[in-house]
C-alpha cells in the first residue's frame, strides 16, 4: 500500500507540473494586440473594427456611417464604386432605362421605382445616393441602413464625386490613385483631339425614342459637358449658349445644327433595339441629311449607356470613343 500511495502522489505531481507548463504557454500565445513587444504591433491595436462608426456631413446634415463598410449599395453611383475596385451588393434598375450596361456588374438588380424596403434582403451596411434621391426618398433609405447623400455642390464635378465616395467608403488613397491616372489620360486625349480636329465645332444630340425627337445637349450638361470642359472640344454655338442642360430641337431648328462633328445616341436601348427602329428613321429625313456633319461623314453613333452617365468610368469610355472616331 505504501508503494501504491507513493505512485499516486508521483502521478499527481507530474499532472500539476504539466498543467503549469500549459498555462504558461497559453499566456505566451496571446493575440498580438495584447503583447508588449518592440512596438511593431501598435498599429494593429489602433485599427478600427467593422463595427466602429464615424459622423460625416452629407447634403441633408450629419449622418453616422461605418468606418469600414463591407456591404455597400450605391444608388446611381456604382460607377465610382467600381473605380475603387468595390463591387456593390446591388445595381440600380429602371423599367424604362434598364441598368448601366457598360459597368458589366454581375449583381442583383434593385428596381428604383419600387419599394426601398426591397434593399433589406441584401443587408447593406451603407447606402450611397446622388441627386436622383430627394429628401423624402432619403428618409426611406435611412430606415434600411445608414445613408449618405452626396452634396449637391459636389455633383457638378465627377472628380469631386469620386473623392467624396472614396472618403465615405474609407478608401481615399484609391480615389487619389484613380484620379491621377485619369488626369493623365485626359491630358493625352486633349492633345490628340486638338491635333486632329483643332477648333472644329462639336454637338451632342440624343435621339428621344419615346417622342421620336432630337434633344441637343448643352455645354454644361452633366453627362456630356465633360468633352468640352475637360477635353477642350469646341461646342457648337447652340450648345455653347444654352442655359439649360438640354433642349428639344424643333424640326425647323435642325438646319441650324451645322456643327462640324455630331455625336448621337438613343435615349433607351441600343441602335439595334426593335423598339427604336421607328425613331431612327428621323435620321433619314431631308433636314438631318442636309447637315454638314452628315454629308462629311462626321456623325458618330455612340451607345447610350455610358454617354448618359457623367461618372468617371463612363467619361473614360467617352475618351476612348472620341479617340477612335476623331483621330487617325
């Protein structure tokens, strides 16, 4: 019995020592944020978590948003999110206009004419909207998730919009990087276009499919004014002097559109869409066919999706179109 007692005590002592060793090892494997090393982990301690928030100022006042949003819905602003390498959780859709096809987003559609509550299904932690959302709609979006409405004064400049969206999503450096590359592309394109067509006048016209008419876009149009203000193209006097963003061209006014170059795109669908074919016949009329740009084969048929957006990727695609059509 004495030997048995001695053996039991020995095993108990060994188990106690093993427990102390394991306990010591556990203390040494604490997370880096809790260790006191050479200071190399201090930045880890300072990093905010996804749950942290901050207060920012938008068009309607102060709004509390996540510091690092993960599930972002960008109503009308998907272009800017894609420029920042962010895939939105949905893409806006309108029964008449469709989606922004040029972005090639493979995400569910959100019908902006329907109930805002449909967004709840996608569990956004941040919603970003532009001027297409008024104060009443803004309040509805806020019930779904924290919502940032881009200030109206920012919306006039796509570069400012990009910088604002980049800041709101917590990635200002990506916004700056894209902006710098884009500025260089603009500068190169401006030089090439000036060398090619100089001060020859340019007009942008939309074929309005529904009413089978033509709309001339002004030099300050939010979608296409970029080609004048940034690329240095010379607007036709009708577009240059226009106070509104666009004006319907009456049949009598068509001969006045004697621009050297005309850019035209449909309001809906594509040039091949069946529903557009009747409206396209307007361009077969004598008045249109009598225009100098038509006679000189300097009318350029563009796709509406990116020409009816003033965002940065859309503008980059406009540059590609113009270089393809107007330079050797």
